[in-house]
C-alpha cells in the first residue's frame, strides 16, 4: 500500500451526468444505471436474499430502488457461520496484496454452511492468497470510482439496503464516500459501511466493474479470483458475492419477478468471517457457489467472463449494527 494520495487522470462520467439531467434525480438511477453511475448519485443496489444473512429467517418481497427483492431465506439451513473456505491471511498491518509487509500465518477456514434444501454447498471458496494480482481499487485516491484500468474497468462504489423502515446506512445510499483511517492504520482510506435497522436481506457495499451509459459486464476470465482486505467493528459473517450474467438483472437471463427458480440476485459467492483485525481474503472463482434462492445456470458455474460487480452483503437482524471496512481489492492471477 502506498500511503499517499494518487489521482486518476481520466473520468468517465459525462454520459451518466447527461442521463441524470435528462431523467431527473429520482429516475436517473433506474433509467441510466441500475446501481447508480455518477459520483454522489449512487442508488441502492439490486437487493438480495435474506438467506444470505446467514440468519435463516424467512424473507419477504421487498423492492429496493434498484428493483431487488427478498427471497426465501429459510433455504439457508443453519450453518452459514463458517467462512466458506476462503483463505485468510493474518499478521501485521503490511500489505500482502501490494507486497509491502508480512501477511503472517495463512490458514484455511471452515466449510461455510450448507445451502439447505436448495442443494449444494455455500462453502468451499478460497485458495491461497496470491502475490500476483491486478489491483481493482486501493482506495488511496479517496473517491467513488475504482482505479481506472487499460482494459475498461471504470465503475463506481455504492451502498444500499433492504426496505426496512428505519434502516440506515453510513455513508448514505445517495452519496458514497471513502472512510479516512486513523494514523498508523494499514493505509489512508478504505471503503466503509455501517448498517443499522435492516431486518430483511440486510445491506450491501460494492462496486460495478464497467459503467458506460449503464452497467456493463466485464471479462475477468484472465483471472482466477478476487483478493481483498477486510475488518469489522466486531466479528460477524459477510457474504462476498459476484453478480454475473446469470444473476444480475442486466444480463437478461434471470427475472426480477416470477418463478422462484428464475429470479435474479442469487449471486455466486462465499461466506467470510471478518474480525476487528485486518485480514486478507482470497476467493477463487472455481470455489464460489449460489445459495439456492433464484435462477441457477445449468452448469452451476460463475461466468467470470460476464462479471458485473463485486459486493459484500451484511446480514439483516433486528437490533444489530454491523460495520465493515474493505481495502485493496484485486483480481488474482493464479498459476
């Protein structure tokens, strides 16, 4: 991690701003970009399933600003508290992603829980942390856009939540901003979400990979997974997920209403256990799985060549506040 601020040379916001002016602020997030394109105008994300909270509660339909809905949360079973087999690197506040500092001891965590009646396992993610990575965003420029890449990655960060009355996100869903870390922490800035009062599928923080007059798919088939650092105010289980061409509504395969086995938002992912100490997580594409609340592709595999976003879903539970920090998100190049 470089502890000084870098600036992006290019911005790709003209089309998003033009669309917002044409449609107006209330409709721009739906007409222009499902997840919200322009800095400061981020809409709520697509939603999800209360099954992903790991709470095993029964979800009810709850549309978000992005058109998401709750789904049958009872399908989760009762063992979602494992970390989905994601590789965890502890150690001091160095940076195994950027190569500065020691990642400490490496351990492989638990099975991550069963998808219950839907079949299949929600665990099994992970693989060894990689030092050969392609950085998506190191957050050090302190803005909403991910680091621009030569192959077209230019998306924006967003936060959102279900439609529980009284649910609150910090930063607000309408205006994402990076969090300034304390002096002596592992870097200067990190993506951050504090969520309280959500009781359906919960809340989410993430980013689109490509935004060009709307959200577009990104071909990540040259990589084998995603690596990131994370910590929490107190330990809890996060659902790391990868919306793709089969589970993101922009892919045109799943539907936002209709038969349960055709619904969107059942994203491939893995459960990871975050703690108050920074840890590095490495989740391989070959190890992620769906929960079983929506459309399932026949081959049961993530479409890495059609990735739309990278997300971290926080649980929904009455009376509980969750707080998460994310840093140094990168694609892994596995040999």
